[in-house]
């Protein structure tokens, strides 16, 4: 509503405040969207560390897009130290969750990693269990979703 000015004055800061309220209650879509706002600096100061925190919250609750974005953050060293094993772990989890764009991320990562690193990442991905019972949220904030971040 606030992001698009539907029925209210347009305010990214107000939009972020409402998204944060839902994120603070553990809503994975809100966590994902809040991470996007921090990456883009929309309604908040750009902050990759804070973005990574919110992507992780959503990723751990089963949000495949957040898992893919977290993989990219690890690969690029944005908000976290660069770690391709963690990156492939999260991309693999997103691919397993049905996110088609994660397959390309996995392929790119695997081509630059050793066999031991790939095995380690796959083992971590296989052991992953989402924190929430309802791990596949329905996207309800379609006007807040920001396009995929590129791998640097």
C-alpha cells in the first residue's frame, strides 16, 4: 500500500515499517522483502549486513528466493565473508525448493569449486530443515518483491 501509494500517501519509510512489523513476527515473506529493502536502500539506508540478516531469517524459514539471495550474498561477500561452500549450500536448498533460477546459481558455483567443497555444500544442504512448519509461504506483497540480484 504505502510503497505504491494505494489509498495512502506514497512512503517507502512507512512501507518498510509495516514490513518490519511482520518480519519481527517471523513472517518469511516480510523478512525476504525487508532484506530486499536493505540491499536496495529503499525506505532505509543501504546495509548489506542487515540485508543478510533478514535474508537468513527468511531462508531458515524455507523461503526459496531468500535462500537464493543469501547464496549470492555469500558468493559476493556482501554483508558476510565470502564463502562458496555456504553459497552453494543455500543455492542447493533453493533449487531443492523448486526455485528454477537457483539451478543456474548452483551450476556457476560448482564449476568454480573443488569436488570436496561441492560435497561439503551438498551435505550441509541435505541436512537443512526449515525452522517453520509452513515452509512455503504464499507471496502476498507482490508490489514489494524486487528483482533477482546479479552475481558479481
